[in-house]
């Protein structure tokens, strides 16, 4: 009969050969990409992301499709060195997004478009290799108020400006839509000093700033804000905001790219904002350049931001018949594959080549010290968690480093495996100090020195490197310290006289039965944030829970987060759990991290037939 398969490599088959007949493995096309030293590589779930903010190259092994995002350099805003002190905003760089861009073995060059200088278009961003070229064109420059030219055309167009009332210059066009560049036109000037903003990848500008208030408008001068008659012209003399860019989650987070720059008027209270996606803007007459790495257009009088290239793909390596792993503190054969677990540092040995699933958790942060007058401390943040569904490996030895749990008041250690870093959790704050919870894979909880020193929770600082984590909770009343963040959430409960209440970090939110003026419940400690449940071992297990806060002069029952976070029961606290990366409760150490690797002989299921 047929039974659910276990994809067992040749190295392990011998013990079962007399009872089991193996079917042939199903091969998968190979695809891997390596960026050069000018790139940044990180994990996003089961995908690998490679980004470039400077010129470089990447090398493809095998063939397949990738997601590609390319943004040109933003155009510079027009010059404000003129009598009206006005200028149009720079247009955003053109944006090219290909959900399935075909690549094949070879080297591809990447040229990142520079942001345009004041009055100049941005540079083009180009990806080229194997006879294929993708170009994201630079944004158009904003117009100068002293000239008689419109905003320049580009990936998105620059904004128009005004020399005199009879010279209302138009915005530049988005000139490259036929070459898959997403962009929009800049707005034209519609009154003396009322210059136009640069276009963004998502829209042309839609708002104008008048005396610090934003109004929607179109390019027809007859359209006025509420309260203005058709004879009023004052509002038209104020500058346009930049057009918004577009949001993409190619890195694992939703980020706006290619926003247009705002127009300039330096003799008034200009608060015209740049478009979402790095467009330069103004605040109380102080302007800014476009943001580098987003391709934003510069505000009037400022340069544009440089472009970017981002590639996301799922690595695939064709498994060889001799693909097998050895190493770890334990090895288990499960219905989902062969699982190697490292709870201590060691070496993974690989024969052949293939892909593996990887879970890495950093060491949990230690809780803050309770050796203070108030006998309180924040909980330690959980270690950062990295889970990647497909990591290519080839024959050789790979060093595995397990991050230690942090001592009281110290961050946890980093866990390193297969080129991935799972960062240690942040330490909880000490009630006697003037520092917040520490940043880490997940942040440590804040504590209180006095009522006027409510320390914030630490940040989850490594999301850009594929670490899953959350911020610690801040202290919101004297003795009411915050718990450490977990991989699944920030803390959401506080323990008051043995009863748990939901809360957020706003001190105005009270449990049932408490009036807005009550503060007593706030003086009690926070739970730790929960971790995440992952089934890599064949069972659903929580990892990376945050530690609970401490208050030693009361009946503290604040619990640690699911996933090994240290907690309290009747005033007795605990350390974070080793092998789960849990943060320590206030006054206790964090738990050590873990690396778990699972692999199959073939990516698809191989049926075992019992003779």
C-alpha cells in the first residue's frame, strides 16, 4: 500500500531498504542569484531579496522568473534664485515593476540613476544582461520662476513655474509610458507665484498649500477652495504639493516609491508637502531634497533623490541524488522531511546540493534589573525570528552559531546560520535608569524611575534584514513597567491584582470598572508579547516570546509571551526558555536561540510503497 511519504536521501535509505521501495525524485529547475558587494541581501519569508542603491551587478545561476522593481533618479526642483523666489518641484523617477521578469545564467549590470541637481533631470536606472535591458528613466526637473520654459519631461514630469503673470508655465509630461515606466505629469503654474509640483508614479499633484492649509485642486484656475469666490486669486498664488508615488511590498513591507517634489515659494509660509515615496517638501519654508533610494523628486530649490533596483525571488536548486545533511544536537525523520535541530553552536555538513527550510531565532534579551528602590523592571525582548522556506545549499561545511540568552540588563546574542542573522532581543529597562527598553530582534520593555520618567519600549530594529519581531511596551505609570516584544506581537495585557486586562500604550485606556481618573491599575506590570507558531519540526511550536515586566512588591502574575517568554506567578519570576529565544522576565536572563533545518530529498513528495 501507499503511505504518506518521507523524502529520505540515499544516506538514510539503507536501514529501510529491505522494507521500502523508493520512487524517483522529481527535479525542480535551478535558480539562484548572487549580488556583488554593492548589493544588500536579506530574507523575506520564503523569498530572497537583493537590493541596489548604488551601481553593481548580480549573477544568475540557472533560469526562472523574478519580481523586479526599478526606479530612476528623481528630478531636481527648479532654481529659486530669482526675483519671485519660486520654482516648480522635481518629477519622480520613472518606476518599472515586473511581477515575472525572466532571467537566465549570466551576469547582469545595475546602474542606479543619480538624483538630478537643481534644475536638472534625474539619471536613468538601467538593468542589463543576456540581451535584455530595463530602463527606469529619470524624473523631469522643475521649472525656474525666472525662465520661460515649462517643467521638464521625464519618468514623471517636473512642475511648472511663473516668471510673470502672463507666463504660466505648464508641467512636464511623463514621457516613457511606452517603455513600461509608470509616471504622471507635473502640474502647471496657475497664478503668479503659484508654482506646480512634480508628478509621482501614482498621481499628478492634487493639492495646493494656502496659508498652511491644503486644498484639493485641478489644473483649471476656475476651481477654488471652499470660502473663495471666483474673483479671489490669493489661494492660486501658493505652491503645489508633489504627486504621490506607488506602494509595493517587494521587500516584505509596504513602501512608497517615486513621489514628486513640492513647489517652492520662499516669501510665504510654505508647507507644501512632497508626494508619498520620497518627494521633497517644505515645512515652514524649510525645504528638502528627494529621498535617496526612493527616486523622489526634489522640492523647488533642492536636488532629487537617487533611484533603486530591488529583485525578489524564490531560490531553487535541483536536488542531487546524494543530497544529505549531518550535524545538530538532534535529528528527526518526520512526515514533512528530515529535521536537524541546533540548540548549541556547531557545524552543518552537506553532501550534494539542494534546498532546505530554515528557522533561526536569536537569543532573548535579559529583563531589566530589579535592584532598585521601586523593585521594578521591564521584560526582555524576544530574539529576532527568521523563517525561510527555501535556502539553497551545496556540498561543504557551514558554521552554525547559537545566540546566548542575554544576562539581566543585556541584549541577547545573535544566531547565525547559512548567511542569515537572527538578532538578539533587546534588554528590558531598569527602573532606576533613564534609558528606555533596548532595541533588538524584538524590543525590551520600558520601566519607570519616577512618575516623570516613563521609559519607552525598545524597537524591533531588524525588519529590513528579514527579522520578525515587535516593539516592547512602554511604561505608562510609576511601577507599571512594560513587557518585552515577541515575534508575533507587542504586549497586549497588563496584570492588576492578579486579573489580566487588555491595554494599549495609551494611558487613557482603562480596564472595566476604572474611571478615566483612576491610575491604580496602571501601576501594575505588563505581560510579554507572544511569539509565532511554526511547524518546521512536524508540530506547531511557539518561538520568540517576550518577557513579562517585574514588580516585586505586589502579587505579580504577569505572564511571559507564548514562545518561551519568562513570566511571573505569585511574585516568582523566570528566565526566558532556552532553545526558544524567549525574553527574560524583569530581573531574569533571556533564553538561548535555536536553528532548525528541514529538508526533503525532492521538493515534491516521493511515495513509499510497502512491499
